[in-house]
C-alpha cells in the first residue's frame, strides 16, 4: 500500500553554521549574484504593475497541470535576459541551478529529483542533478502563445514603463520591420502552412555588389517595431506574416506607440527607411503632426529638387555667400589609408546641406 506524505523543509541558520563548523565541509557553493539579479527584476515587474500581464499569458488549455504556467514564462524570461542561446543549454545553465530555480518557485529537492517521475523508468544512467523540469517541457508550453497574446503583453509592459517616466517627454522614435524566418516544416497554431513569400535577392557576395538577383522563397513572420533609439526600448510591436509589405502595419504600430506612452510622453518624429515610402502612410503620419525622416529614392521628384538646391547652395558657399533657406556645413577629417610603409594620410570632406521648406508634396 502506498502512503502519501508531505516533505517539508525549514530554515535553521544556526544549525547550518554549526554543521559547517564541525565538518569544515559543504556539498557545493552556489553563486547568488545571478539569483539576486532576477529576484530584483521580478520584484520590479511587480512594483510597476506588470506582473498581471505575465499571469494573463496562461492559455488555460492544459489538463491536470501540476506546474503553474507562469513558471514557464519566467524561465523563458531568464533564458532571454541571461543570454542563453538555445533551449538545450537551459538545462545546464538554468534548470539545474538551485538558486535560480528558487527564484522561480522550485525547491532544492525538485531541482535534484525533478518535479515528476516521468521518464525515470526509461533512463539507463541516472544523473546526479535531474533538473526542475525538462527543457522540452518549457518549449512545448511556451509555444502555445500566439502573436495576439505577445502583442498585448509587450504593449502593456511598455505602458507600465511609460508610467515610470522611462522615456523622454518628446520622443524621436525609429520604426522598422524585420523578418523572423522559419522553415517550411513549421505549422501555425491552426495547423496550417507558415506564411511565405518569393523575393528577388542579391547574393551575399562581398566583392560584387551588383551581382544578379535570384528568386528565393522565405517562410516565417514579420515583426514591426517602433522604439526609442537612445534607451533602445520598444514603444510598440506588431506581428504578421512574412508576406505582408512593410507599410501594411506601419501606421498602426506608430499609433499604438503613441497610445502606449500617452499622458507621459509624446512622439515628436519618426525615422523610416525607403521601404515605407508610401503616399497614404506618409500623409497619415503628417496629419498627426509627427515629423518624418526618411531617405528619398533617386527617382523621386523631391530628390531631384533637393539635389539641385544643394548644388546651388554649394556654389554660393564657394563664393562666400549663403543661399536663402539653406544651411551649408563642411567637415574635414584626416584619416590614414593603408598600413606600414604604404600608409598615407588623406583628407575627407563631408558636406551637409539643410534645406528649409522644400517645395514638394512628398506624399504625391
């Protein structure tokens, strides 16, 4: 007959000190600096009222769950913040560390023997420290999170940081989209095929920037992020298929960023790249009173006008005069080219022309 019993533990610092004095030995020494860091990090999340956002990530679809879903979320946070490069490495770096697992909620006995006896009968060689949970268990549970849940959690965290006055009053943000590539073997939450798109890309040939483009198919997702460039903290995020164009969710992300920091900061300007040159998008941003910094394409009217005005400003500067509505500046920098006996000095000149009220409707 099996008898269920509780195994409780109590803390007795005096007995520990006496044991060390009498035996002059201990099983091992654990560094507590990492545990203290994550303990303070989790306490900070509670203080800024971000802890409920992590608790809401529970998909509520697990049956007979013995481990709270929040622990898998915390383990993933520790892996990302701690710079653990793979799920496989979490076993040796995190899951077998008693001090770190105590921060998450596992005790020393669970770290030594595991939280369940599942799989022990198939193990041929017992291990000294089994680990709190299997890294595959963490992966199998954390992948249940969908893009909508991640967006809600991240945007909520940003709003909590804004309340702490982390961002400046006037934000000059950057907005960009990046690919998160997968393989054709991946499946969506509904079991369907991962989004994919066929593009023409130039091969990564270092000495031939004009190599002929070839068609290639990529699978995965695309992430739109607006962030504050000084602190490098995101302001808003959006996740969609990799087959969506860059300007698809650009305005929505910028609007979400404004909403996240509302009442504590204001977005003053946004820097974009050429992938966002879209008349409707730029018109919407301009209507919100946000300044736009974007590199113009060579075939645009505004580029032709700006270069002509810059040439006239340079000509006037050569005569010692300035062109009305323009600011002309030069920087001369001496650099060393080559090495050893072939080294020589070379003066580089950088010219910048600022043009005020450029007469061109950039959204047309």
